[in-house]
C-alpha cells in the first residue's frame, strides 16, 4: 500500500507520514533502499551545503536503468569533473542559439 501511495499520492502520503512521525521519517518502498523524507529546514540546509566532495548521493536506485557511468551516479569528485565538461553547451549564447535553431526547425516543419 505504501508503494502505491508513494507513486500515486505522494503528497497525501507524505503529509500523513509527517503528521504521524514528525518532520523527518524513513520509508522503505518495495525493494528500494530506505528513503528519508524531510521537511526540516536545518536538515535540508546541512544536506545542501558543505563540501560537495564529501557527500554521497541517493541516486543509487537509478543505477539499473541508467548504468554505472551515468553522471547522476558518479562519485562526487568525478561527477564535478564531468559536470564541468557538460556545462558549457547549456549556458548563455549557446542556449539562445539552440532556441533559434529549434524555432527555425519547427517553422520549416510547419511550412511542409
């Protein structure tokens, strides 16, 4: 039942669980590793700040679908190196150029 609620009624499920267990609770859904759900601002702040090389991510459950070399699954140091390589095409003038290209391609397609 928890797996159904997690997948289809996440907001209602988490509101109920926060009411029962407090601002942070653990949930083991199906065969997935236990997840921690929190709305505690101090916990979230500690999670999102500090040394990025000392942090582990919780994306391991994606490994089967994405593969071991996915950017989402790399260890922090390698993740940062790869992310820096991938970032330039997604900034500034390059994004504007992509937008112009997509607009031209859509217009060409619509004209046909």
